[in-house]
C-alpha cells in the first residue's frame, strides 16, 4: 500500500492570446501523506525558458514569476534531472496533479530538449474530484467547495501543489 504521493504543479510561459508555445518555468512538488494530508519534503525550482526567454507581462501578472526569477537559473534539462532524481530518492515514479496539463507539459519539454520522460504514472486529481462529486472544478473552486483554504499565490507552482495536496486524503484516502 502506498502511504505518500507526489503532487506536482507546473507553471509555464504564457501569453494573453495563447499563441505562444508554452515551456516550463517552475516545477513545484510536494510529498503528501494520503491518510492525513500532512506535507513532507518539497521541490521548487524555477526554469530558464529558451524558446521564449522573455516572459510576457501577462505571464508575470498571472504567476508572479519575474524575468529576474528565470534569468539566472538553469534550463529545463538540468532542472528536470534534479527533479527526477529528487523524486526517485523519495521512491516516487509517478505523480498527481490537477488536470492533465502538468504531465503533458513535462512530456512536451522532455521531447523538445531530447530528455527521457521517466515518470511511469500520472493521476489526474481533478478527474477524480469530478467523478466523486459530480462537478468539474479548477483546484481553487474545488478547495472552496470543500471549505479548504488555499496556500499562497494562485499560479505559483509550489503554492498550488500545496493547495492541491490538501485534497489528497479526500480523493485518494480510504
């Protein structure tokens, strides 16, 4: 039986007109105890974008991630390797996220950079929520519905991962 799961939230470059090919700019992840929702170790790193190295004003306003946050950091292959290694050390070969975006974005970036995507499983917690409560919601709407307080700033990877983790016991617990 699994005691802990890895909850991941990815932030990516974006533009108001949605014409930009997105690339990861933050990987936020937290281990969470399925039985009680207690948070364990966390991973949070910014990623330097290479296709669109200048963040749009829209992206900065949405995420709070600034150009300075991403200019001085390493690019995706190195951050992904650190993330993969960290997850592996924690015994995690899969992860949960709210929706499919996070897994798809990681796969896209791995393909673009010629890096092997190494996670074996992905659980869409948003889909589990919709199945259980017969309502589709973004994670913030789901938190409100469950009367749970979100953590930090919306659209910051680590904060959203911690917020989503609050729902893990309800969605994956016994």
